[in-house]
């Protein structure tokens, strides 16, 4: 699984970082992906973060 954040959509709410700090971090008031290739043990948390993102900025492939 790969994950990206659309910086144009991200509002910096930090929900993804709260949900999965192993994969996401805040940088300059927007979220950033630390691990584009998501380790299997974090896949469910990343999916949860994407589903709960208020602006749908998290893209999974």
C-alpha cells in the first residue's frame, strides 16, 4: 500500500497524525507522509485516517 497527501486539500487538522503517527507527521501546518510505502502493520490505521480525513486529502493506492 502507498499513501500520499494532497497538500492543496490538507487543512492541517492533525487527525491523521493522531490516528497513525508512525506514518504521518505535521510539517509547516500541513500533514506529511513519513513512509510512502506503508508497512503492513499500519495499513488499517492509514485506511482509518483516510476515511476520517475531513477534506479527503489522504490518497491510498
